[in-house]
């Protein structure tokens, strides 16, 4: 009998990426390069890399630093904002320590007021994100914001992006996003040995990359291992309900809802959030001028901070149908007004487009409500089974 060991070995390799990145980022700085800490997928990674800087994700996903953050921030802020700030003020995140500069976007009120405080700690550039996607004006504005970001990076030790390096980074990021999307699609097969927590490790590691080519190679290895497993006779379909997770980003430390759902026998097959597949299907148009194409691509990201946010409905409908999910879970962090408010619309979209009921969960990073969540998820699984 064959084993799924080659698939699981690959997943272990993804789990080790954040740890390995610490040494790699240290080496970047040792060689005179700069590291740019980023907090959101609106940060244009291609441009940052084309200036010779290396972006690294700093989003706080753990409860531990929140207490320190609450000495300065309102307790009612979302845990992601508080955890990110807590890591910064306590200097307990190695990636924050390794960041020479910070790149921030005004996606929501909590983040934008938090960045005002964080700017005391390191050089920080705020990109004022337009909160609407329609028409030429927001795109032109965002294009100008890309140039302003480049000027900030150059003033802090990076170099101006040339056409060749921009084109190379755009092509590489397009390739990386397409390969990751292909792997996640295979992972959603009913016979895949990968659960939601495995998918999380694969997805989350993309925020810590120094060597993108190496990541693409690892994705190709996982793709080949999954294809071989799925072509063989041993993979039995997972018996539990198949869930699509949407809403706020999750990661190691904030994966409570995914863990509980899978402990109750469900399988989270796809995460339509920005730590998952959100915007992986939006490439940068390589035929356009690079700044224009980058501005268009990044502004099209369907986050709830956009008004309106039609891309989320489209993406939920496509993923829900393509992967024949049995249920949709909409996760909102307490204190996140945009995701919370949008959940009423998401419920309608999921009912109209997929004919499914929605489970809306509002929670934070603590375990205080774990039993309450378990009861609600259990009742939902009973409903859709
Ligand atoms: S949910 Fe939206 S604002 Fe928050 S990190 Fe993701 S893309 Fe950025
Ligand atoms: S989850 Fe909501 S409130 Fe928290 S950082 Fe993201 S958009 Fe802002």
C-alpha cells in the first residue's frame, strides 16, 4: 500500500519556512539589503522586491502580545491589530526586529490609528488606500501611491526599481500565485490527505519568503506528490462535510475555528480569505506598463474594506460551486466592523448563489469562547450533514 508520506513531508517543509527565513533575512541585512515589514496583501510585493528590499509579513496572529497592546489601544480593537501592535511594542517578533522599515495601508480604522503609534518605533510608510475599486481615478491614485512607496524605500536604503527587475518580479509573482492556486485546488479534492491545518501551513508560509523560486519549486514538489496520490487507489474520500472558510485572515495561533471544525469531523477544503486563496487568481497584466498593471491588480483585491466589494461574491460563488462545498463559515474578528457588516450580504450571496446556509462566527484569539464555538459549529454541521 502506498503512503501519503511524500505529501506530508512536503507540508513539513512548508512549516519550516518561517524559521528558515529568520537566518535568510539576517543574511540579506548582512549583505547590505533592507527588510520591509508588511501587514496586508495590498502591499505590492513585486515593487518592493524590485527595489532590492525583501518584504516579510508581520500580521499578529497570537494572543500573547495583546495584553501589552491594550495598554495603548482600545480593548475593542480587533485582535489582529492588537496582536500586531503588541509584537511591535514588546519586541517579541523576530520578523519585526529584522524589519528596517514598515509598509502600512489604511485598510481599516483600527489599523490606521495603530500605525500612527507604530511610526514611533521604525520608519513607517502609510499608503492611503482608496476604498473603492471602480473607474480610472482610484487606479491612477494607487499608481501614484506606488511611486511614493518606492521613493520611501529608496530614501531608506533601497534602490530605484528598473524595468527589468520589475518585469522579472511581476512574472515570478504571477507564477508563484498560479502554482499556489493549483496546489490548493488539488488539496481540495475529496481524496486529498490534506486537512485545513495542512493547507494553512502551505498558504501561510508565502508571507515569509526570501527565496520565491525555492517556494515555487516546493509547491511543484507538493503538486507532483498530490497528483501521484490522487491517481493511485488508496485515497478514500474524506467522510465529513466540506467547508469553505471566508472572512478575516487566519494563521498559526488564530486557527481556532478551523481546528474545532476539523475536530468535529468536517474538512475545511478552501479558505477564501487573504491568508488563503484571495486574489491568487488576479495576475498582474504583463502586457501593460508595470506600475499601471500593479495598481490595477492590487486595487482589485476583494477585501471588505472596499465599498462595494463585488469580487468577494464572485469568488465565493465560483469556489463554492467548483469544490462542491457543503457549508460556508464566515469568520469575523471581534472589533472588525467591515467584515462584520459585510456578513449580512455574504449570507444572502451564499443562500442565493450556492443554496447553502451560512455560519457566521465572531470571535477573537483567546480560547475563552472555545466551547461556545464548538457548540455552534456542531449544530451547523448537523444542519448541513
Ligand atoms: S483582511 Fe483585508 S485589510 Fe485585512 S489583511 Fe487581509 S486584505 Fe488586508
Ligand atoms: S480583521 Fe478587520 S479590523 Fe482587523 S485588521 Fe483586518 S480589516 Fe482591520
